[in-house]
């Protein structure tokens, strides 16, 4: 079981998302990232190397993992068109 830690700016990201999409994102975090973030995530490349993404419809959850302490750090949540440029 992995622990989820949110960056402070993620709360601001969540306020921009509609409640129905927000519910889907929260379920994805609870079901996929808590159980196995390595299996469900896709590694990012180039200047975002070391981070992973989880696709939830048109939204992306950008996170990093610490295997030693079993923690998932959620860095950014946003729409796919601009989430990568705002990290």
C-alpha cells in the first residue's frame, strides 16, 4: 500500500476542475496510485524524466515515487493540453 502526498499547488489545480471530473480523478488516485503506481503509470521523457503520468480521460496526474519510503508525490493535475508546460 502506497502513501499519497500532494504538493501544495495541487489544491489550486483541483479548484479549476469540475466536480464530476474531480470525482473520477480521486477514484483513479485511490484505486491505481495507492495500489501500484509503477504498473499504472507511464514514465515521462526528456526534461520531465524521473516523473510519471497517469491518464484519466483528458486529464493527467503527474507524480514521482520514492520506492524506499513507499510514497507517491503528486506534483501536478491538469488538462493534457497544458499540464506538461506548467510543471
